[in-house]
C-alpha cells in the first residue's frame, strides 16, 4: 500500500511538472505587420553583401494607402520600428556619400515624388522621435503607379549598372531608390 501511494505521488508530481512546463511554452501568434528583410545581392550565401534592409510589412486590409502613409509627413517606411538599412561598404545616395554602417530609412510620401531620408539614429520606434538634425542624406525620387496592387508593403533590391536600387511597393505605388558605388 505504501508503495502504491509513493508511486501515485511521484506520478502526480511528474504530471504536474509536465503540465506546468507545457503551459510555459505558449508562443505569440504572427504579428499583424511581420518583419522581413531584403538583401543585396539577394543570395544571402554570398559573403560580400552590399546592403541589408530590415523592415516590418504593414497590410492594407481595406484601408486607403493615404491613411497609412500621409502625404508630406515623415513615415517610418514600414510598421513598428523605423526601417533599418545596413551598408557593408560605402555607397552614394544621389550626390551624398554614405559610409558603411546602419541607418534608419524614413520617407516623406507624396503623390508624384517621395523624399528618401537616411538618418543616423537607429533602434527607433516609428517616426515619433525622428530628428531632422540627424539626417545623413536626403534624395527626392519619383513615385510611379503600377497596374498590380500589393496588399503588403514590400521592398526588394535590384541590380543597377553602377550599384543597386531599393524598390518600395505598396498598393499600386512604386518608388525606386538608387544607390551607386
């Protein structure tokens, strides 16, 4: 009888421990604006990357793009934290030389053109603490309209003759940011 009680107590303790351990392993669901990255060159096995951008991908979900990216106002260029771009070697944005390193990528959307901003402040939530005094470079680029609508904000690098282009797309809006070597 004593053996039965002992075995029952040990089994109960084991089950209690197992149940507690299982409860502690609950993982959160997918973020509403999941993080993504774009690399240049796109094959991340190449050890000589030029650039990497990390951003969150907001979705339209029936909303107008103008509600999510107000014209004429600094935007974090994604969702959640400000988009962060890392250059592994020096590049140029327009006529401004950008040293290798990490920067926040902000934009000021407009109907026909967007202002691209590289800022030295990193690890920033949104654009709430954006400081223009810490801008490293600005460049105005045209905004075009595509036939295809993208539900989720997207970025992709493409090769250019003298560098690379960071392409932004959301809804039917497309913006190409040229970086030269």
